[in-house]
């Protein structure tokens, strides 16, 4: 089960990085300021971390 939890962590980390890179490119191209970029990255990082955490807890509970 540790392998599944590790894969889950890697998938959500890569997904978060890709989303944050996309946010930075697209929003800066549209003229958004630094504050908006930081808030956008923080928001989507928290969302992906939350989803990953819920899945991790589900995998952990199945192992019991």
C-alpha cells in the first residue's frame, strides 16, 4: 500500500506543478500582477494538496 500512496503523492505533485506553471504563463500573459499570481498559485496548490490528502487518507484506511 505504501507504493500506491507514493504514486498518489507523485501524481498530485506533478499535477500541481503543471497547474502552477500554466497559471503563471497564462495569467502573466493577460497582464495579471504578482499578487494575483501568488494567490492563484497558492489557491490551486491548496486544492490539489487537499485532493491528494483525501485520496491518501482513503488509501491509508483501506490498508487497515
